[in-house]
């Protein structure tokens, strides 16, 4: 059953990926309820996430999925990586699993991005945000982008390739350095871009009043964690509870005609109705979920602008 589905999906997705110069995509996304797995392709590697909630040892299907992927893709066992994607809080999903420091580039719409499939639960590239990154690649010429919670700065990379000047903010020096490596891999001059090592929540609260930053960006990308209780934060953060604060603060960075692109991976996220009275908000989820993601609730996305006088 699982092998047939992998074959069917590969036949559909491989020509599309090749045509668009995409080497990282989701081959299988929990399509069959009996097989709650994610199967992701990264060039000539395969990462399998076992998302089983309660494991019955007598019904564990890890081996079946790994074998099926190997047969369908023709990958040797050392090219298939199995991970348990358990529910995580805060920044746990970014904690190291190994220390191989192995990275290699994959193409996304012709742009090279460094990934690490071994050391973390995530790889340095969130597959579900590919359409949004493509938007920035194609719509950033001569613009200025602020990327908050920037992770490995791939949104900034795409905007920079599209002609933007960017500012990337993340509390992790490691991920910002990874982001710089992404820029240098694509021969982008780092002097045209800024990488700020700071808690993005603190940045939101203070930097919006900096003369060079207040009302100075054409675009802001805001993709916060669902929840964070980092030791570097005074209080816990929860995206639904704190959405009004982060959105109101982010809007202060925008030029009068600027746009805030807000995204969250909280599956049951509900937008605060008060925000719709303050701002012009467009739900964009349907167009920002890629065709290789079967899960239509993998994220929610919005375009937010200042209301214009009527």
C-alpha cells in the first residue's frame, strides 16, 4: 500500500520538481491514515519522519516505510534518514540530535540552500514555505525586507536574489551564520544585508522606534514559533495569545504602503477579530501551501496592510 502511494506520488512530483529546479520536496505527507509519516526528498537523500502518536511495537511500520522508500527511490540505506517527529515546545525542535556538521546544497527554484539532515530535527529548510519564498524571489526588486524569527534566513536569501536589501533577526548565532553561508553560496554581498542576533520579540518591542527602522520597510515576514519558553525570554510566548502584540509591533516597521506577511504553523490558529478592525487583512493560506503538501493545515498565512482612509 505505502509503496504504491510513493510510486504514484513520485511519478507526479518528479517532473514538476525537475522542471522548476527544486531538489527538496515532500514525497509523502501522511496521505494514508494507517501510515502517519512524512517522506521528504533532499536531492539524493530521503528523510522520513515517523509521526505516530502511540507506538505499538507489534504494529510499528518504520521498517516497512523505510524499505518502500528505498525501493521506489533506488536509494541505498545510508541515504535514508529516519527521525521521530515528536511534539515539541519552544526551541526544542532546534536542539542538536547529532554533531556531524554535515551540510550540502539543494536547489529551490534554482537558488542554492544549505541543509543539514543529521544534526537537528529540522533541516534548515521548511518545505511548506516554498511558495512564499518564491513570491519574495519574484517580487522584491529594489525593496527592503525585515525577516523576523529568520532561522537560516532562506526567505531573506530569496528576497536578496530578487533584488532586495534585507535585515534578518534571530536569537541563534548558529542559524544566522548558516544564513550568511547561504548568502555567500549564492555570491551575494553580505555588506548589503544585516544579520541581527537578538530575541525577535525584544527586537519587535524596541527596534520599531529606531530612526533607520521605523516605517522604513516595504515588506516584513513574521513567522514566529507556535510556543516558546526559552531561558533567554522573561515570559513564555504563545502565538495565538500574543498575536496582537507581535502584529501591531511589526506593522510599525512598514512604510505606508508596506505589507506584513504573517504565518503560523499552529493548526487551530484563530485570528484575533480586533486585528481586523485595525488593519486590512487578507487570508492567503490556500495560495501559500505547496502542491507537494497534502496537509492543508500545515500553516496559516495572511497579508496585512494599514487601512487606507475611505
